[in-house]
C-alpha cells in the first residue's frame, strides 16, 4: 500500500492510497461485499470512471493512479471501526492477490 495523501495541507479525515497491482474498482467492490464503502475517486469527480488525474500528475505513475482508493471518515467513526476496516483491507488484498496468481 502506498499513501498518496500529502502529509501537510490535506484534510485530516480523508486518506487517499494506492495498492499497486490491484485495480481500484475491483478492490472497492470486494470491500462492498463486507459492507465497507470506499471510493475510487475524489468526491468532486465521483461520477467519472477514470483514473485519478491528481495522483497521475503528482507521481507520474499510471499503475498507482489506476489503483487509487479514498477513505473519508468523520468524528462519528470509532477506533474500533477503523481497526475493522484495516483488517478487512488486509484480508481483501491477500485474497485478491491469491486470486490473481
């Protein structure tokens, strides 16, 4: 996993990351099966089905841009929920990589 969110001057409740080798659409749909809903784009471009132009411009890496995922949190999310999501993300990455071999 590669973190795309800048360390400074970014919204603290939004995390953008990439999972090289996994298409973001496949990853997001796999997590939906666990009732975890993420996005493949920024909120302002959620209607478009293209790779992240922002990540592409920042890192000049098409694979990274194609595997971009965004998590948005709120003050209502608990630490337990965050841990559950992290566990689901790990399990999903492992499962998808096994299927892709």
